[in-house]
């Protein structure tokens, strides 16, 4: 009956570094989704079919992981030890780096 009582919402939202990291992951996941869709529309005819399939897989998987991880950190991050909060930070840094690298490489190749 009180299963939802474990969710830390209300006066003590649990605002800590995990909350802000989760919020940042959700914002970046939505931003990345929009940016990759725009990029795929621009370069859709110029890349091979194989590359287009990888872009679509990337378009689906990365935002899902970021949104899911973000919601977990927002609602349950206050329960995690600092070392367990460090793992999503490293994962987010890796995804952020690879995403920015991918966007920059495609922008440079498009401007040539």
C-alpha cells in the first residue's frame, strides 16, 4: 500500500549532486535527441545505408540511457553512496565526449 513512499519527493527532494547530475543527463538526452535528428536529416542522403542505420541506433539508444539514468538519479540518487554516484558521472562524461566528438566531426566534414 505504501510502495510509493520510498520516492523522495516533497519537502526533502534530496537535492544533492546526484539530483543535479540526473537533471543534466535528462536535459542533455533531450538536446542530443533533437540535435541528432536535425543532423540525420541534413546528411541522410550523403552517407551510406550502413552509416544511417548506425545513426538511427545511436539516436534511439543514447537518449534512452541518459533519460533512464537521469530519472533514476533524480528519484533514487539520494540513497547512493558517493562512490556509486561517481559511476554515472563517469558514464555521462564518456557519453558526452563521444557525442560532442561525433557532432563536431560531422560538422567539420559537412563544411568541407
